[in-house]
C-alpha cells in the first residue's frame, strides 16, 4: 500500500524558524507513530535500514535567507508518505484522528486538517503497488517521455560523492531499488541500465539549493524539472519508466528522503498532456475494437512471504509487439 498524507498546519502568532526543518519533521513523524505503536517507531528509527517512509520539509511558508517566517493564516503543511501496509495503516489512521498539534524545532503548530485525498490537496494520495504496475505495464503504447518535478532539494550518493544532478541512471536506478525493497512484485534490475543507455535528458530547468547537514556542514541539492526522452522506444521498458515516474510521488528520489530531501512528483505539465493523450489513445482503441489493449498480460507470481520473484510480461501473440533487435536482446533481455 502506498499513501501520501498531508498535515495542514497553523500558528496563532508569527514565528521565525531555521531555514530547513527536514530533521524536525522526521522527529515529529516518529513521535506521532510512537504514540500509537512504539515498537514500529523504534524499528523505523533503526540505523542501516531502508526506510519505508518519507518526510517533507515544512511547505507553504515564506523562506528568507536567514530562516522561515510563518504567519497566522499561512497554508503551511507537512507531507508524510508510507511505502508499506504497516506505515500506511498509521497514516490513514491520522486522517480519522489527527494529532491536535505538531512541534517543529520547539514551536507548536496546530493541526487544522489531514488528508489523503488529492482533490483536497495535490500532494496527497494513495494507491497500491499492483494498481501502479497494472496501469503502466499493461499500457499498449506508453509515452516515450517522462518529466519529474523535484519539489525539495534532491541529491544522490555515487562513488562516495554527492551528485546534485538528475542523471537518468541515478534517478530510475534508485527508484527501482526502492520499489524492489517494498513492493510485492519485483521489477528487473536492468531498468537502471536502460535508463543509463536509453534515456536522454531533453529538457532540464533546475537550480541548486544548500541543505544544512549534521554539524556545521552544508550539502547541495537541486530543485526544478527534468524531462527524459527514450531513444529505445520498446514498450516494455517505457512501461517500467512510466511506472517508476509515478512511484517517485510516494518514494521520493535520491537520498535522505526521510529528512525532507527528494520530494518529487510527475510534472503537472506532463500530467495534463498525459490525460489528453490517454483520452485520444482510448478513442483509437475503441475505434479499433480494443484488441491492442489485450496485447500484454501481467502475472503476479507469489513467492516466499507473499513477495514476487518478478513480473511476467508476456505478449498475447507474436504480432502483438515489435521484436527486440539483437542488440536490445543482448543488453535488455526480457524476463
């Protein structure tokens, strides 16, 4: 289960806060979880574990060079996402019984609302892994472009270095790893290689932002938009890219996503264009009898502990899809 909870916050008087509250948001999240399930909060805080949640910085506030100003009536909010059924259960519970207040860096905020409904807040939502996989991996004609919007500073660790650039292999390779860590159905590790070799950056509008790290140091992340265009337009791999692009909304991108970094979503510009394209595609399929829509079948192979060893994406007939070239089969063998 995938969830994105938005907690809408208010203050009674103007307050000044440090410029970055990602760690304070993380601490508030663990306190909220601990009130209902101390054991889960302890496990979520355990070191050297892949974390099944993300925490945002404080959004919707006025940022200045020296800090954040929050005024009464400001539309301030925090965003928490869950990548497992256990964490998602607690986030759904908070919609029904939100905390009265949340403390950030010693400052109390009144919780004025909580939602998982994207109609109420565009950064709220919920889905299922199977729903995302079915939507994209059974799509007969996936888009060959994907655009991500990076809402908070984003960076990667590669070769011991900080990389504040949305390189395709780092973006989609990291998303693939996180998907396979928590989803009940695995996707091929070759997605990373496809992204490295077959996704080109066709448009990029980003800028760097400093993020305070522990101690006195700073780390650099980027915010903005990046569009990726596939040079190999095989629908199997295009479906994987589109799947992970939507998964980024819940998983975050890059590292330190539990302390405010890496908040991302499919670009709102692309969402509008995609909706139009899907309507046109649906009209073409209806006119043509819809046979192409049945070209692929997706089988969830249950393995140990309910997890799947992989996705079996099988053409319904030999003519249902373009055969891979010899080079494509060598580099990207289908499961």
